[in-house]
C-alpha cells in the first residue's frame, strides 16, 4: 500500500517493512523551500529505533529507512569511504521543522543542516544532520513501496517528548537547589 503524503501515518500506527513490524512513535515534517518530507520514528517489536523517510521527488514517492550509527566518521568532503564502500554527496541543505508529534526532540521552526551521501552502487545511504552543533549520523537504504504494509492497527503510545522530560528534570533540580 502506498503512503499518501497527504494522509500521513499516525502516532501508534503499526506498519510492516519487509515483514518486520514497527510502531510509529514520532514524526518530524521538514520543509526546505517548496520541498516537504516526513521522517517517521519507528520502533520494532524488539525495541530497535529506525527512521522511515517519506518524500516525493519529481512526482515519484521515495521511501528510505535509516538507523543511527555513531561510528561513521565526520566529513564535509564530497566523497568518502566507509566500511569499504565509496560514498558521494548527492544532497545538502538547510531545512526547518514544519510540524512534529510523538517522542522526538525538536521544536517548530528549528533548523537542521543536512548532508546526504549515496554509495557508488546506489544501495546504501549515509545522512549527517547538524542540529545547532549536535551531529546525528545514520546509515540507511531505499525501500521499495511494495515492501511497506500499513496496517489498520493503532497502538496507544505515550505522548511525552524528550524536551518535556528535560524541562521537568530542570524544574525538579531547580527546586532541590532552592530548598
């Protein structure tokens, strides 16, 4: 089933990608000029966190799945090698958060600088996101539309976000120091 960019996935929506079951636990919608895309934070039944990217390029929907990787070396070059694969820069820019929901640590209108690299064999993707000096690195691949199944199941998902937890902790620690 194809994801319609207008009919977005919901928080708690259960999906299957290549027969692995995930639950949507968050979403960030980005805008750069007139280009809009979504990145859904998805959690597998085993607890692994991944990101499902949904975008439309020249009228064609594209899907990708990424996992965060900390061992990718920082780079600003046009080309680099990682795990015996050669990668080339294919997309770079600055986007703003248009909207979000769920367990994601962003604010509306927050900016991110991004660089996307693709392997020479076009099978692997590497993403660098710079959020005000905090670098997030992930590795991924394109996913065929036929490998994605959207179920009718929607699970209850906690609505707390990491920023709210940080704010609560700051208030609690502040009260401890005042007392």
